[in-house]
C-alpha cells in the first residue's frame, strides 16, 4: 500500500479502528503503524511520534544508564535491548508482531535466570561467618539459623543448593509459556495474567535474599536495595494492570506518557537497584570473607544459560509457528497486543 503521490508506503499513522484488533492497546486511540512496514521503515519510526516511539526509547536508553554505572553488565543489558527491538519491529507484519513479543517474554524470563545465577553464587556465599554482634543482628540464638535450625548460619541447606537453579529455570519456562499463551487464550485479562505469572520467578529467584535477610546475614546495603527493587517492581505491576494514566484520559497519552512507558522506567530502576545490591555483596566478599565453597564455572553459568536459551527458543518457535499458521488460515492472528 503506497502513500499519496508515490509517498513512502505505510507512512501514515492510523487510529485504533483502522488496524486489526491484535494491534490495539487498551485506551490508546491513535498513533498506530500499519502492519506491513519494511525493516527500514521500522527503524525510521523510532524518530517519529508513534505510540511505540516512547516504548522503544524508554527501553533503549536504559542501556546507557547501565553502561554508565557498570562496565559491561551483559546480563542486565539483554532485556532492555531485546524488548526495545520488539516494540520497534512489531509493525513488520501481524505474525512478526506476535513473534517479537514472544521473544520479549522469553528475554524477561532469561533475565530472571541470569539474576538467579548471580544470587546463587554471591548473595548466598557458602561458609560465610555469623555476624560479630550476634545479639544485635539477629533474633536467633548463637549457632542457630532461621527457624532454629542448627549450623545453617551463612549457608544454605542442601535442598536449596540442589534445587534453586533448576527451579529458577523451570519458573522461567513456565512463565514464558503462560505469557505467550495469554496473547491468545486470555486476551481480556492478559495484563493481569502476565503480572501474576511473573510473581513466580520473582519469588523463586529472590529466595536467597529472603533467607539471608531473615538470618540477618546480609550486608548493610542488601536490605535497602532489595526493598527498593521490590517497590519498583510493585509500581511496574500496578501500572501494567491499571493502565493509568491513559485510562483516565483516553487519547491524551497515545504517544508519550502512557503506562507502558512508565513501566519501562520502573523496571529499569528495579534492575539498577538489583545490580547495586549484587555489587554490594561482591564488595563484601572481596573485603575478606572466606572464598566461596563452589566457585562459578562455565557450565554452572554460561552452560545453564545456553541450555535455557535453547529451551526458550523452542517455546518461542512453537508459538511463532502457530501464529504464522493462524495468519495464513485467517488472515490475522487472534492474539492481543503487548
């Protein structure tokens, strides 16, 4: 479809009634790109006022925030980079839109496992001694850990050692499957479903922090940074479900200021506080605590991530093939927008 006078195809922005239902967002009335953009048009649209422009930039600029604070935090940069491209390239076609957001869901899940690996090796150091001021630091008697279990201070039980990383991987896979399914099976409640589903990897991944805070064995900054991390995530969830402010004034926040952009800002801040928490723990280890009983290895870090990414790619590929078949049979996918 060409624009007026031989202009650039698909250049005009459309209203919510002029695009397929799978493209529309709740309370966003204008600024839609027509499905069928070329790759070059998608890239140029990052500099045009569409209803995805702010979504792209609030993800993409987070890369520079992380780069400013940390040197090459590759595991923290993955989700913002991948998610920014999902928003930018989502107008290539209707099946491509679905695949973009399937990949989006998968990268979030992959990030949670990356965080779990860092928690596993650094937030919960093996053999860490009890605090010097035992009576002031913890309510438990000397020599006892959480729930009065003797000999557990500063180290995890064998069940957590064995099950923590596999549980984080399983939660990531289930979360990806549920989020991808929500685009077709539960379209009316997709935002609530995704928000609730992501509670599972959060609770699993955060287990070492909960235990360390419970045992009063965390460094001075861990509790503060983790609380801020949780508050930013809570704000993200509220924004994702409530759709405020666009719910209060449909059409006014179509390009800038709608809830999804604020969600991006809140999640970026949560990741930043999480990184600060991890660096605080690493500095504490470097300050003289005994070395880790089990040091990170290639198989226990990159090996786990490569296996997980392979499984996530399988899930994304399966849903992507289903979206392509549906578009061939029906002319458009039945899924809802991100």
